[in-house]
C-alpha cells in the first residue's frame, strides 16, 4: 500500500490520465489536419508510435519531478508542505479537464459539422489541351490498421470505374496511375507522363464502420486545386460517396465536358463481401498473393452469390494463376474454374468487360479453331467496353500476333498502349508488332521503354534475337548495352554474357549448354537466348511450360526468324494449339503457305510478308 500511496502523492496516476488525453487529442488533430497537406500515411503512424513510446518516460518524469509555483524541481529538492501535493494535483486536474473538453469539442465538431466543398480556385478553359481527361492516383491509407491499404486502393479503383463510364472523359488506366503509388513525383510530371489534364488524389481512413475520404482535384498545368472535400460517413454510404465525388469532378470540368449527371448503383449490399472483394481485386492487379486473392473473392461470392464483379475477378484471377503466375494450387483446376466463374458473372452482368475478356482469352487458348474464332469475337466485344483495364485490348492484339497477323494486331496494341502507356507488356508487345513489320526503329524505342519501366531485359532480348538472326551484330550490341543501364547486377551479368558470345562465337556452345537446363524450366529469357543463337533443340524442347511456347510463338514472326517458322516442329506446335486449323479456315499469314516435303509438314515463308 505504501507504493500506491507514494504513486498517488507524486501524482503518477494523474500524469497517466493527462498524458493519455493529450496524446489522443494530438492524434485527433493530426488525423484532421495532416490530409490537407498531403502528408503520407506513415507520418501519422509515426506520431502514434512516438506517443506510445513516450508514455513510460512521462510516468518516470512524474515520479522524479514536481511541478511547483517556482517551476519544475526534483521531488527530493521540494520542501515538504501539506499543500504541495494538493496544489500539484489541482493543476494536473485542471490541465486534464481542459484536454478532455478540447477532445470532446473536436469529436463533436468532426461528427456533426457539415463538410462543404472548397471554392474552385480557377476556371477550366476548354481551349487547353487534355482538359477532359483525368488520372486517379492511389489514395493514401490513413487508417491505423495497415491491412486497410487494400481498402484505400479499392476506393481509388472504384472511382476509376465510375469515371471511365462518363461520356467524353478520358481516364488514365489503373495500371499506369498506380505506378506512382508511394512516390513523390510532382503532379504536373505525372499528368504529362499519363497524358491527362487533371489528377485526383486523396486519402482514406477506415475505422470500424466509419470511413473518412478526402479527395482533391488538381489542374495539372497550373498545379492548382480545383476542388476538394472530406466525407465522413458510415461504411453503408460508400457508394453514395463515390457518386458525390464523381459528380463533383464533372461539375468542376463542366466547361470541358458539358453537363453530366453521375449515378452509382451499389454492386452489393453485403459490406463484408465488398471489403473482401476490394482486397482480392487489389491482390489480382498487383499479381502477387494470387492464392489469397482467390480466397478473398470466393468468400465474397459465397456471401453474396449475386455479386457480379466478384465473380468476374474470380474468373480473372483463376485464369491468370493458371497461365504461369505463382500459385500453390492445381493449375488444371484453376483453368477449369475460370470460364465457369466468367459465365456466372456474365449471367449477372452481360456487359462485364473483364469476364468477357477472360472467357475470350480462355476460348482462344483452348486449341479448337471454332473456339478461337469465338474467343476473338469475345475479346473484340470486351475491348469495346469502357474499362479501366486494358487486358482485353492487349490479349486481342497478342492473339493476332500469335496467329502471325502483325498488321491486325497493331491497332489493338496501339490502343492498349495509348490507354496504359506505362505498362511494360503494352509497350513491349507493341514494339514487337512494329518489329515484326520490319519497323525496327519504332520497335527499338518501345522495347527499350519497356525495359526501363520493368527493370528486366526481356523486351530488349526479344528484339536482339531478331537483330542477331538478321546479321546486325553491331545493332544487337548497341541495343543490349543500352538495356543494361536499367538492369540489376544479376540480370546485367546475364546480358553481358550474351554480348560476349555475340562477339566471340567460340563461347556459343558452352553458353547454350549452360542455357539448356534453364530452358527446361521454361524461362522466357533462356528461350530468347536459344532463339538468338539458333539452338533449335532448346527452342522446341517439350519440357517447358506452355506459356514459354506461346511467348516464342509471338516472337517467331520477326522477319529474320524464318528458320523457326519453317521448322516442322513449329508447324506441329501450331497444330496442337489449333492455329493451323484456324489458318485453314481463315487464310495463312502473309508470305507463308503450308507444304509437305521430305522434312514433313511445315510452313514455307519465302513469300514477301510485307
């Protein structure tokens, strides 16, 4: 009891209460003020951690020191008077009461005070280029729980979906906009890279069933704020908030867009299913934790079997995971489930672009000529729908590229690149289409751009295979050395070895011998090395995954890789995939025709393809 009495005498308990109230007040003020200055979410989290760490030192300070009318003194130096502890206690009580009143007032103001949009700082002139265009950056997670990062990303993606449906408004795609997550790139620079006139950014704080969303619209050319607002709502109002934000944006851009009315229909009434859907969709877009994404989306459709978007993305994640992305699940089972989930999504929403794209790409890859034609029709339909995802355009262009029709692939790949210019695969495959049509300079610029964004040598190796087979060793060397500037040490070393082999053919056999085992694993880089140095056995090895063969198929239409196209093993591979049947029904690629000679059935591509 003597210890408790001493703690009371030294007002340690009161200090604990005062410190807790003060810390809570600081956090509440920070949550309100910091978003207005675009402060990263880690700042508030750091403040909370520092306040928590400071709790014990504050109690020790209270034990060792006394607050007197002469200032702060060590407890042992204070002359004991009957009124000293009571006076200190009264001062601490008054400070605590002030803190409690301030905290209560702040909470009441936050809860009941009606928020209103800020005044537009400048009008939008219709004469400026790109005024009817916008990019939505990933919203900053201001929630104490780091798991709500998915929720913040999901709100940004939902706003993208709403805005992309507004007639006349160009919206930068999700993949390109999300490249700027956690970066400090200036808004005007982001807008220039994404080719938009405006940028929407903001923050999300979710706690329990309450959510606070702060959004602001920035005019890129002037870096001026056109509009901003903070929404403090129950989670049940989340779709209404999305509608209000989209409507506010169209109002701010009325001079460029004209009058637009926006409505957002709830995609589900089950908010638990909705949160898991946002989490699963974000994981799918990031292409990591795909198995966890499947768990999230399966949970969502079990909770709400009528949730069309959840079924659509469940089909997408199954399709992607079955095609070579990391997964612990059985790929054949995933491949079988993908079209079933897509069918369910389309039964609920016949205009689901992602479900149509999955069903189309799945049909095209199944090896049946009739199914391939149906797949192309579905991909064409999906590509024509409004969507923040360019997968349908990319898959459609890649399908025509696999078939050997680079000219038909080109417009689809161009549109995918225009919509999503910072996605490596969009740049890379567009570059490959140009190179396949013998437009080497255009292909080189795009493929090096893909290397710079991705930090991998894949796309440089694609074009290098074409240049090396065409006898342009100087151009191949220059291309690979330019690519090396953007690579990590390990990948740069592999490229350096390729350059050494180019300049010293005596090393070729040793390099290919080392390379063959990697080819067995189906590595795209190893496959490209085999193409570059003409190693047919490695190119047509049957032990690699189907994905590597499909990649080789699209590359084989480079003009200088005629030896690949004319190999009977290439023809057999195309028969297995159903492509020969498609050619027989719809015509062979330009410059190529089937022959059956002493080597077997194969293509003769001696004609002029261009």
